[in-house]
């Protein structure tokens, strides 16, 4: 009999009730959202989720001095292409049309015209079109207007050659880590994808750990939020919980430059301290190993042997859903593929893979722009549906998280283009190539996630394809999850 994690109750569309995992996060932090709003000092004893934004705090002072006089850039937009996008056109006119009484324009079409002009090196034409877009775009309007605003801002940065400096936070007013955290909390409370990830991970671990005496979990970009619920499930087993050894791995990301490794290690260690307290409270034997550094420095066999005693199980988790904050590392795809091969070499019983699926990693600008426009159109439309327009946390999330991703995609090239997103089929081929075998999708997990998304809003989409669990909005798939096992040695020869 499989252990099942308790799912949240349904909520009405637009109702701002906390998801069970969100409530768990507040308990984890021993605070309330009201207390979060009152935090002014990032070094305060009760900092919220400092393991997420402690890294950024080390650059606060320098960034403030560099950018005091710079205007705040808020990024964001929504895209639709006739016949290709599945999103419905909003019935409301643009902000410009409401204010002036003039008919609205097709902002997505104008943006594509601008991108095509850039692709043809016709900068004069591109600038003319961009001016028209900016007259209709607004970071405070509907989803389409916000999407257009951030793509237009990114295009301006491309023309001025300031894309990388803006992305790294050198030419803009600093937004505090607490503000970004509040915005992230808003997203997690308003959209179910993060919680669907956690359910997929935990239920997969429960299925493979049954009967094990010791469970090793190696998680890349650990955040720890899913483990209290996992410990609770282990504690309910009649035979008792296994001994859990969690190896928390942290990679530096742009917000920690230049004080990278020490800051990330500190946050990973604090995650371990919190999880230790939870494990004790549930009576789960627990040990924690923290590591931080560059991907090219990671050696997984330092933590767990590929030749484990009978009864020991290893699970690798690489499913950092909050990639815009946690996983925009500056490493090349080659380095990331080497890490995948390392994972295969330690012979895991299960490898849980979670990715954002898209098609905007190409070096060809016009195609990259178009695919990014389609992808972020869905994200902004989803936020427009599920979050109030006047919510200040939504503005921060769109500007500091989504907008910065758009900025990197549109305004940066070559090695500076770090926001490289591929379709799940690309990662399926890469994962198979290094020696993993894909496992069938667990029907019960799929059904649970389907109920979860359906209870949230009818426009959330779930599908199964090529043994991936796909999740999206109005038919456009945004996230993909799958599970794998290491191929036997004889299968690799």
C-alpha cells in the first residue's frame, strides 16, 4: 500500500487562501505574512526564508550605491500570435485606448515586427515600431500591456547595449530581498505549479523508499520546503521511518556576485538546521550534508557511493521550479550535462527531473524572441487571471523575476544569454544519452496533480506525453516533470 500525501482543499478562483504547503512554509519560518511585511533589516533574527535571499543581501550595499540615481525598471509582458497562441484575446481595450478613446493596436504583432526589423539589422524601423509599442504598454495595465512593457524595455536595453549590466543589477535601483521574497510568496500562493512539483517529488520518494533502511536524497538547488510533509508521511509508516540522509547542494547565481560560495553555503546550512528540527519533531532519523560551489566543482561520489549496501536507496532531485531566482547560473549547457552524467555514475534508484519547458534557447534572435513571447504570454495571462492587478507584490514578481528573464533573452547574446530554456524533449534525449532510463508516469500522482490544478482554476492544463507530466495554462505547457532510473552497466555498453 502506497503512502499518500494529503492534498489541499479546493479553493474558488481568485480566492486568496493559502495552499497547505504555503501554510507549512509560514510554520517553517515561525512567523506570519504580517510579520513578513514588518521586516526591515535583512539580518533580523526572524528573516523570512533567508536561505532564499541571504545571498542577495550581501550585495545590497554595493548595489544601492551603484544604482541610487537609476530609475526602477519593472519588466513584464504578454504575447499572442494569430493561429499559433491558444490564449484568448482580452475583451478590454488597452490602457492607451481607454485614456485616449482611440482603437487599440495589436501589441504582439508590433513586437514581432520590431523583432523582425532587428533581425534584418533595420534599427531605424525597429525604433519607430518600439515607440508605438511604448505608447500603449504599461506595467500597471492588463496582462498584454504589461507583457509589452517588459519586452519593449528589454528591446531598448538591447539597442543601448546595457542588457547585461541591467541583468546583473548594476544599472538599476536595488529591490530588497525581502520584497522579492514577498513577491515569490505571492506567486506560490496564487499559482499551483510549485506545490504540484512538491507533491510529485514527495510521492515519488515515498514510492521508492518503502522498505528501505536508509534513504539518501541528493537535491540540486535545495530549498527544503517539501521535506516537512515528507517527514510527516514517513512518521505514519507502521514499520517506522527510514534513516534519511539529505545532501543539499547550492550553486551560486547572479544575485550573489561577487560573494558567491560563502553566501550560498550559509543559506544551504540554515536549511539543514531547520530540517533537522522538523525531523526531530516527527521522530525521523536525519542527517544533513551541505555543499556549495560551481557546477564544475561538484563531485557527487564524495557524498554517496554508487555501490551501496542492500537496503539503502538513493534519490536525486533536480526540480528547481523557481528557476528565475534559484537556477539562472552562469554555467554552460556542457557543464550541466556533465552534472547529469555524474548523477548517472552514482547509480540512483530514482532521478526526479523538473524543468521549465520552452523553445527560446536558440541563437537566432527573431525565433528566440517569438518563442519567448509565446511562453511569457501564458505566464502573464495566468497572473492576470489569478492575482489582482493592483497587488504590489505582483509588480515586483513581474519586474524582478519574469522581467529579468525577458531582459536576458531579448537584450543579451552569446555567453551573456544564460536564460536558456529548451523543450522537455530536448532534455529527454540528453538524459537518455547519459545513461538514464525513463520510468512510466505514476497514474495516481498524475490524477492527484490534475485534481490539484483543476481545483485551482479551470484554465490550468495538465497532460501526459512521452512519460512526462506536463503542466501549463490554456493549453500552452510551461512545466514538465518526469522520473528516471540509472541504466544497468550492461545496457550502456
